[in-house]
């Protein structure tokens, strides 16, 4: 489930960077992956639309990271709480 969430989020970022920022496909993948993992952008954004997209995508990526972590760790915490 969390893999699908991360994959979908990466696809959204790649498409946004390609069509909004005008990056080629490889640069779009690089920027989307770097934002999604919390490393930060790589390419220079020239238009205001691209900057707004990158800002929204960075906020969205933070929420995806927290959600994916929760999905992965929920079964572990569930087992730990049953021990008590």
C-alpha cells in the first residue's frame, strides 16, 4: 500500500516537473525523487508556475512521507501495544 502511494506521488511529481517546469523526463524524475525523499530540488525553476508547483509538491511530499511511514509502522506498534 505504501509503495503504491509513493509510486503515485512520484508519478505526479514527474508529470508536474515535465509539463509545468519544462524539464526533460530524466530531470523531472530526479527532481521529483529528490523532493519526495526530502533532499531538495536540483534544477533551477524559471517560471512562477513551476515555483508554485514545486512548493505545493514539497508540502504534498511531506504528507506522503508521514503517511507512508505510518502505514509501514502501524503493524509494529500494534504488536508492541498488545504486549502491554
